[in-house]
């Protein structure tokens, strides 16, 4: 039986992916240090799936878990922008150092193919939209996308030096059931859901007209399934994007309707977006440039999905409305 190891396997995406491959007949191993993962993610529809490994991607014991695997899907990492910005050494240690450890273990274990989860955030300073994978230069400056860019360079290094087969996927805004909406700074759809479940008005930043590209987790899972063995995926970089951008206001109003809630939308000063992380604003001489925060809030994000369509025959299938409904239904189920 084909064996797959998923790092970050108790997280939002890792658990959905693990359940899918388990149901598809693979032997699935889910590795997570449980700093950000949740045990309830490892049970879907009342049924446990896969083999859980409680360990860290930075651990010297990682090779023992990777040995014997056919494929490794490396999802583990820190994705919260303000968390990474406020703890840069931790972010680099996990996202870059952890990736180096995963790749070296995969090399020594002779893994057939590695799939690495990168991010569309690395395009943060690119202005030509939709963003394309073959852009000659990406130059992020925030810690999170910088760490993912460095990890991509590590993937290229291992591919060039050792002939390893590594597929890099640049995730845009992935959403769906099991999304962590309880953490301090959840992804946007989870952030809205958290406020609706608490019966609060919706606090958003800027004017709500900023637009971003959203992908439902089911569509992401289908792409990773294709990338696992497709010959055209070998050592390629792909955007995981829909090619459509939706505004904050559109998403907020859709979620209120699906949730059956009426709430006011309060528009906050984008400069205050990361005020929950006071370390970023100290000391005053070297506090974070608030214009960078404003730009992050207001940036227009649109990925180009042409390469995945041309080489892999993949495109998103889940509409925004249907996708948001799955998130709302899940939240109601566990509340």
C-alpha cells in the first residue's frame, strides 16, 4: 500500500487532506507537534483516520518517521503574519529550518516526491496581476512570506543538488470546514465567523472593498491529489488560485446571510490591524512601519490559474457561496 506522510496533519488543511487520502486507499501518517493542530481534526464524521505521530518537523527523530514513505506532503509551518512578524526567529526556525529538516529526511529516505506548501503572499510586492508563477522576481519583506520564499529556495537547492522531485504549491486564501477560527488572529473567513458566533458586529479594516483570491479546501485537496503522481507536476511551481477576487464586503454579507444573522459592519483604521501585537510597535524608534500594515490590509490579491489548467487540467470547482456554507455548517455543528 502506498504510504503518505503529511506534516501539519492535525491542522485545518492537513486533516482534510489526510481524510481524503485515507478514504482513497492510501496508508496515511499525520505528523504534528500540536502547537497549532487539534485532535478533533483527526476525526471526521465520527471516524478516526490515519496514523497520528506527535513530533516536530525540526526534531532529529524526523527521519525515523519519513523512512518507508512514498510521498511526503509538507504543510507544517507558521502562517499567521503578525505572529511571524512578532517572533521572527521562531518563524524562520519553523518555516525554514523545519523545511530543511524535512527535505533532508526525504532525501535520506529516498522519498519519491515531496509536495511543499508555499504561499501566494510571496507576491506581496508584485504589482502586475494576476500573479504568475514565472514572474522573474519576488521580493517579500514581511517575515512570513520571506520565510516561505527562503523555503522555496531550499526546495530548489535540494532539487538541483540531489535530483529530488519537489513540487511547490503557492496557496492563496484557503478556507473551509475545520478552519481554525478560535485563534488570536484567524484567517479572514474564520475571523468573520468567530464574530458571528459570538453575536458581535463585524469589525473589518479599511473600506471593505479590498479583494483577494479564495480557494476552498476541497479544490486544494483535488490539486494535491493530482500533483502526487502527475508527470507534469515534477519540480514545478503552481499557484493554488481560483483566478477570481472577492471583496471583504461581499464575503461578510454572504456569511451573514448563510449564518442567518444581522450585524453591522464596522470599518476600522487599517493602521490598527496588528495592534494586538504590541511588540511590533516597540520601541518607538524602530516600531513597524504602519504603512506596510495598511498596504497589507488593502492589497489586491489575484492569482493566475492558467498553469495548473494547462499542465494538470485543474481548476476550482467550489463556488464562494457553496464554500462558505460548508464553513458555516461546520461551525454550527461544533458550537
